[in-house]
């Protein structure tokens, strides 16, 4: 990726915590059902992705309730059959399953790209096996900055990963190794929020950040998501 990766400050529903409402990769941008279509298409165009509007468990909370990469999508166990079917129709060729876990917020327990996945240390062998099968990547359970909710404290594409500011050097090294990214760094979004995935929607072409993200925060985001 060259130095021209675009970064855009945006808000969804007048909220800078854009990551809680969305999932994205190079092919698709997922936004909540009923999101204004014209704005959704503009955001998808910024990412070079196709727009899909979907709900999970009847809610807008796509970030906490889903994880996806180019191989598959895991939805919270609360997702209903209609939502599963709609996503399977919209994303043919991807494995799309409910996460077989008592945990509701799969998106907070897993950080993944197309090359690897960091999973919460609270997940068991069967849950890790399903993650491997659906996302078709190796999975490393760990805590990051003292948190088991690794999906909340890591935001990644296939080039880099932004991590909670209290993550250790060893944790950064392990994240880089598992996700096979060129750059990993500590940072925040939206004026100091350490739960970085709440304020980022990214693929390998562009990054959308929450509207309150500051200049110094943007500098780190820009460096990380274009791979250093």
C-alpha cells in the first residue's frame, strides 16, 4: 500500500463511535438496516466496497455482534434465521454462522483479518475451533493490555493493527506475528478512547475514523493502516 491511503473522519447516527455500527473488508461494507442509503453508498465508495444493510439480533450493533474476513462471518448467537439467510444471499461463497458460545458480543472477543485472529483468553477449545473453521485462519488466544475483550482493543486490516495504549511490547509483537501485518502500534481514537475498534472502520484501501479523532491520533492511524 502506498502513502496515499485515504482517511476520512465520519459519524454514524451523529455518533463518533462508528465501529459499533459497522463491519468492513475490501469487498463489503456492512451497515445497519435502514441506514440512509445515499450516505451508506458514499461510505462504501470511500472504502471501494459494496454496501450491505443488515441487522444482527434486530439491532444496529454490527461491530460487537459480528466478525468477518474474506472467508467467513461469525454472528452473535442472538442473530435470527432471517438475518443469517439475508447475509448468505448477499455474500455467496463465505461461511456464515452463528457463534456457538454463551458470549453475546463476538466482535468484542475476536480481532481478525484475512491472515489470522486474536481471540479472547476466555474462549474454550470448541469456540476456537469454530473460529478457525469459519474464518479459515489460525487463532491465538491472549489478553491485551489486561483485557480479555481483544476485539475492543485491537483494530486491524491486512497491513497493520492499532492497539490499546497500555499494550505491552510483547503483546504488540504477538499481534503482528499472528495477524501477519507490517506495522502494529499503540493509539487511541475520538480524543483519547483506548477501545480503538469503537472508532474505526477500515479495509486495505481506506480508513474511516470517528469524527472526534484528533490530528495526532490520525497520524498514528495513517501510519499503521498503510503498513508503516
